[in-house]
């Protein structure tokens, strides 16, 4: 199975790394601040129309191409500022798991991530492919 689609949204710069911790009665509790909850909701809304009828079950190649809108940089140039690629993709993969793309994002065995600037509206191109031995 192979799938490709585009999320027509300016990629959130909020990452999974922004989870917070508080101590209640001597025990740590992790929680998502409002900005992270908003980013998660944005992804979930955008992903729901692309969720496969049958979740991927085997090893997967995942490629994501992130285009962040800009008024100050040249279009289609590398984005060398935060957020880091490993941090932006974590939240997306967690949302794809929740949306039913696969049982666990541990199935992603091969990954390619790019982030660039665009003069237009931001978007994310996503390519998913099952790997067959």
C-alpha cells in the first residue's frame, strides 16, 4: 500500500517536546499546554480525511516535506531555524497513530524529513509506503 497527500496548513511550530510536568502530592504529572493541544487538534482535523480504511501493519517508509510560510526568506529555500526536524515529526506521527494510519509509529522504519520556506501558504507533503522485503 502506498499513499501520498498534502496537509494544507501552515505547519505548527509547537512540538511534542513542549509537554510540561507538574508535581502533585509528590508525584510528577505530565500535561499538554494549550498551544500543544491546539497543534494536536489542528493535525487531527487535517489528517482525518486521509486516514486509510485499513491501517498499515508492516514496516513503513515515511517522507515528510514541511513548507513554512515566510515574508522575509526566499521561497523554496532550506529552513535552518527551529523547530528541529526530529521534534516536528514526532507530534505528527503521534497524531497519525491516533487517527488510525497504523497501530504504532514504531512501524516507521525508514524516514525522510525536509523543511523549507515558501512564499505562499504553508503546507506539509506526506508520503507513506509499505516496505516489502
